[in-house]
């Protein structure tokens, strides 16, 4: 289980560091005003300072810090009662789900930042990541209920 957590944390950290490096390297070329909000069709409907672009990596770094919660599975909530017989199965399912969510949320935050930088950036990657996240949560919950 620790391997799952480690791999998802490493993937998320690499994605985040890459985004930060790119952001730093192009900072001087970013206009002072950038889109800060998009409607459901992906059209910018609000604008703000380029300093707002710092929000996504800070939030993603905070979420990676929350990875420490993975080390204390006894405090997690499960849809079934955790017993000695099902504990390992439930923890493994939860670790896979949390690792996937960690990577997807990091990617989603980066996607939000990139959409503010690239004019005409498509909206479908965000919807795809949200859909995969919802499917992951549903499948994991069903697996946990069946593992009881």
C-alpha cells in the first residue's frame, strides 16, 4: 500500500514541479491580466492579475501535504464497518482511490492554470478528469461495499 501512495505522490509532485518551472520560465511573458474564470463552454468570463496563477500550484502543494493523511488509515471514513478480516482489502482500495484522486486533482489544478495561459485552450480535459474522478470514487465505493 505504501508503494501506491509513494508512486501517486511522486507523479503529482513531478507534474506540479514541471508546471512551476514552466510558470517561472514564462512569467515575464505572461500578460498582467489573464482569464480567471471560464463558463461551462470554456469561454473566459472573468479576468484578474497574473498573480492569480500562483494559486493553483500553492493549492496543489497543500494537497500533496495532505498525503500525510494516507499514513493514518484508521481515521478514514469507509462505507462499511472495518473489521480485522476486511481491513487490508479496504485500505488497499482506499489507497488506490486516494492516489488516483491526488493525481487527478493535481492535473486538474494545472489544467486550470494552463487554461488561463493558453487562449482557446479546450475545456474537455477538465470534464474528462472530473468524470474519471467521479467514476473512480463510485467504483472504489462499490468495491469497498463488496469487500465487507
